[in-house]
């Protein structure tokens, strides 16, 4: 269709529009990302490595990995279950359920942190109960895991659901007719067909879990070496004018983001009707 | 966030799957239903309900007093104004980027398409320090504006730029698939009937993509309202001037003013609910309109 001259813009307009769009993306997106790496290496690779091997940086990296290792599997199990439920069964309230699952997208990260403070904090609903049993949730690792889980709640559902819906239930029904149990159907029929979309959903969920700032900031208490995650450590270093340190830790998070985008290219984008194999969606774009 | 705009592009399930689902042949409904509701309730609904419960313990006059104090009003005004400006900028630039990516071939197009998703994947704190260091008075770009006396970082323009960065993917990813799906016959008919290219765009194309543009705008606006990570670095956080609502909530919390934080957060939560409902309605309509066109 682009070859029909009747419905194409003159070359000059085409190139002007393209130039504006490319310039906008270069200035607004590419430059900030590039500047992260440039500033991280401003004082050479030695200073970069020193900033990353600093004990507090290492402890922040460790805590970020722990929080993601707990919240991502939880949301993956939930995401697959909820996507199966919504795609495979017809029941009243499917739309309401989907809207409720989307809620964490609409809630400010700060409010996501606040609700757990109101629930588990010293003055919170369950605060007195927790302090009686000397359990710490807020200003401790459990609060960070909870806040992270809340914020990354919808990601896996939203990646897996469109794939399940586009595939229909024919194969699952055939398997059930032939006598397979529900779990067998899921692991032998459904899972192989959604695995790449699911993998991308998990990678996306993980990227958001590791990069979450607002919600974690509210519940963490910023105790150095104890409740500092990588994004919080970036903030502390930046506010202390330790720019090389801040950008060095930030560069790890930026690499994670770039790897996530690469995974999207390689695994295909589930919501464009991927057929359960890498790159299947490319033709749809 | 990423899944929301693409949801607008989601193709409806083929009709036969509806029929099969209704037949109820697959086992496991009660287990998956029970588990989904339990987990949703535990992680999302119960904690959110606690916020509303805490807010309900305050008297209406108390809430009004907190929400209407000058500092809170200024924060609401600043958050709304900056988010609205950023969402408008996103609608404009997002439409441009979506148009160019959907219609033209040029070297580096795949890279540009990938760049659009960067704000989804890049942690907001990283975006915040990167933009701040570029736009600060001594930064690479900020210095150019500082020379002519314009302050970007630690002032309103910086906040708008950061919010535009964060919201960029929403408009592009809702408009782009609609542009790709448009039937060229419509444009050909307009051209044959003597319409200029600009007329065709304004009277044929724009009405067709407008619902998706509006959806992308609303998504970018909703995202901007709640944004915290990048703004806390770039805004300078001057109370009454460049203080956003999420930051005010954090400040109240740090001063152990739980009632204040709760009241302001509850108002914002209700606004977010309304926006989410409006967006869902828009997306349902967009999807229905596209189903008819197909």
C-alpha cells in the first residue's frame, strides 16, 4: 500500500516527519540511556568496578535479587492460573476480575507502599499483633517483597492471557476427551504452547521487580546494608553527590532493561498473537 | 504497565473458543477460581481496602481540612497540570512516532521501534538521575538553557520532560497497531474523490485513530499522575511549587502524619479508579469499533 502514490505523502514531508520522530527518540530516550553508561565510566573502569564491589552496593544487589526471587515466582504461579481461568472458562464477572487484576497498574507506587505501612506498620492494623510476636514487616525484607509483589502483580497475566485467548481450547478439550487430567492437560498441552510468551512475561515482571523504586522506598526505611535495594542505593549515592557510584549501580539496572527489551525481540510479543514460538509475532507488527 | 496499551491491540478470541468455553469440558474451574480470588484478595484487594478503611475513620471535615490545605492543593494542581501537559506532549509526539514507524521505511527503524519500549523497562530512578544530570544547570543540555536563563531541572519543565519520558510508550503502542490495520481503500477513495493528503489525514485517518489516541493519552496521564521515582530527582521538591502529590504523601508519612498521608492517598486512589474505569470503557469501545471495521 505504501507504493500507491495517491495515498502517500510527498518525499519532503515524509523525510521531515521521520527526522522529527528520530530526533525526538534520540533526544528523549537514547541520550539519557547512553548518559547512564558514560557517567558510570567517567573515571575509568577501575572506579566503576570499585563502585560495584563496594560492600553496601553488593548488599543492595543481594537484596534486590532476593526480593525478585520471591515475588516473581509468586506472581508467575498466580499469573498463569488467573490467565487460564479467564481464558478457558465463561463465568459472570470476568471483566470485573480483569479490571481488579489491572488495579496495581493504576495505583501510584507510593500508595502501593503506603497500604502495607497502614497494614503492618507500628501504627498499622496488624502492627500491635506483629510487635507482640517480634515480627518485622515494614522496614524489613518482608515488606519489600510484599510491595514488589503488589507492583508487579499484573505482568504475567497480561502477557499470557492474550496468547491463551488467541489459541482457543480445542487441543485442551481433545486431551480431556482422551482422558487426560487437568494438570496433565496444562503441563503437556497448554504449557508447551505458551512457554515463550510466559518466559517473556516472567522476564518483564522480573525487570519491574528489580527496578521498583516508589513502593519499596516507602516500606524499606533505607537502612544501609540491610533494607536498601539497588534503586534505593542509586538514590542515596546520587544525593551524596557520588555520581560515579550512583551511575555504576544504575548501569546494571539499565543493562537489565536493555536485556529485557532484547528478550522481547527474541521471544516475540505474546499479545500480538504469538503462536508459542520465538518471533512468531513479528509478522503481526 | 506495558501490557495495558497493547491490550488495546488485542484481537478478540475466535468465536469457536467462546462456544467451547461455555461447554465447560475443561476441569479445574473451582481450583483456579478459588486460587485467583484468594491471591488477588491477599495481595491487592485487602491492602487497598485497609487504606479506604483508614480514610473512612477520619471525619469528612477532617479529610476536607487535610485535602484543602494550601500545600496539598498546590501539589494536586502541580501534579495535574504537569501530567496533563506531559500527556498532551505524548499524544503529539506519540502520534508522530507511531505514524512514522507504521508507514515509512528508513534505516534504523527497528532500533527506533525498540527505543519506544525503553521507558517501560528502565527503572524510574535510573531515568530520574539520567535526566536530572542532563538537564541540570551544569548538565549537557541544561547548560544550553541555563545560558539563556531558562531553568529545566528543579523546575516545572524538568518535571514535564520526565513525565513525557515515562508516558511515551503508551500513545505509540496504542496508536501504532490501529494505523497498521487501517484499510488503504479508505484513503484511496478519499484521494480518488479529490481530497488532498492533509484533508484525508484530518477527515479520514484522524477520526479512525482518535479513540486509540485518546486511550493512549489517558494511559499516559494516569501513569504520570502516580509517577514518583523519576520526579523525586528532577523536581527539586519545593513545597507549594514543584511538589507532586506522591511526594507529599511520602513527606507526611515521614513526619508520622498517617491521617494526612491516608486522606491524600485515598483521594488520589479514587481518582485513579475513575481513570482506570474510563480507560477500560475506552478500550472496550475501541475494540468494538475495530471489530466492526474488520
